[in-house]
């Protein structure tokens, strides 16, 4: 099964961490995340993929950025998990 996840990424955030959920202007939830890596040569994107993969206990290859690779809001697809796995790893959106 493939699950989609929307993440707002803050590069150079001092540490790699998920910081909970927020909602956009339309009310759609997104996960707030920060990574220590700078947004240079895809380093921040790679760090995000590793962060999400570790939290979900899947390989980094199972996490793909399908849109937003140059922006702060990123749409990810994660193979081999269920929606309940997102809840377990990151909590439920408010």
C-alpha cells in the first residue's frame, strides 16, 4: 500500500525532527518537520526522506518526494505502510 503525506520542511532547523501537525488555509493537514541539512544539492530533501523513513520503520527508498522538491511544502508517497502507521509515528492531525 502507498500512503501520501504532506510535509512543510524547515531546512537548517538545528536538528532533524517532526514538530507536529498544522493546517493550511484550506484546512488540510500537513506535518511540520525540520532538518539540520541546508537546502543545497538536495541535502535537506534527503534528510527529510531519512527522517520519515526512520520514524515509519521503512527503508529510505520507500519514501519519495512526488512534488515540491524545490519548495517548503512537499508531497511524499511512502510504500509499504498503512495510514495507521502515520498516526503511530507522528500522531493524528488535530
